[in-house]
């Protein structure tokens, strides 16, 4: 009989541990999350009330909008063709991210919006985006349309005199839209192609 209390204590301890484990699993399930849930490397913009409309012309003169790309993740970047470093770096990163996605790369649409429609003609935009990937699409509008779209996306840009011409200072964020056309992620310029591919893949996973 001397061993009975010890056995009883062990049984109670095991039962308590089992009940606590069950409670933990239940709480996690009810919370709808996991300690190892994936997160975006970029800034989560889910639910923002801006960046909802993008209507401009493609190089063929057709009016395009975000609705045209439903079912794909859309990456939108604002820049200009004569940009010396930021724009080509961002588009090269997008091209590399697409390669890293493998077959899922076909579910990505990269859109380059010019903030310099005065110099960036339709044909120039076509050649520029195709140099990074044939599927990349350049969009342009009038000066007023450009201002309106930039304001909708909180994009800053301004002409800066440079010698006998000018350059353009502008925001460097890339915007990711999910397959339903909702703005979800802001990608800073410092993010790598691998991190960008991760965020795109996560949006695709959420859509499945």
C-alpha cells in the first residue's frame, strides 16, 4: 500500500498535463492562428482605404485596370524609363522573383507605371519593360491622370532640373495586390528577390 499514493500522484499529474495540452490546442484553434504562421517580409497593408483604383493606358492604347488581372498577384511599381538605378533594380528584382516562383511565376503580373509620361512614350515603355521580362506591362496616362493615380497610391514624385534636362525623384515602394485585386503588401526597395518571392507565394497560397 505504501506505493499507492505515489502511483495516484503520477496519474493525476499525467491527467493534468493532458488536459492542459488539450486546452492549449483548443485556444490556438479558436484564435485561428499558429505560432509558426507565415508572415510577409513587406509591410502588411491589408484593409487600407487607398490604392484601390488604377486605370491607365497600355502601350497599345488600351485602357487597363486592376480588374484585368484578377486571379493573379499584381506587383505595381511607379518610376520612369530614364531612372538610373532604383527603377531598373526594382524591375530586375521582380524578374528574379518571378523565376524563383517556378510555375507560379505565370500567376504574377508586374505593372510599371511611368511618372514621366512627357518622355516615356508608349513604344519606349514597351521596350523598357520587355527588357526585364516579356510579360511585364508598362502603363501611362496624361499628366493629370498620372497625378490622380499617384495620389491614390500615396506616391511622391517631382521633376528635378539636371543639366539641360531633368530627372524625377519618386517613391520606391512596390505594391502587391492579391488575386482578388486587393492591396495587401508594401515592398520596400531594400527587400531581396527571395523575400519578394516569399510574399508573392504567400498571397498565392492564401488564394488557394
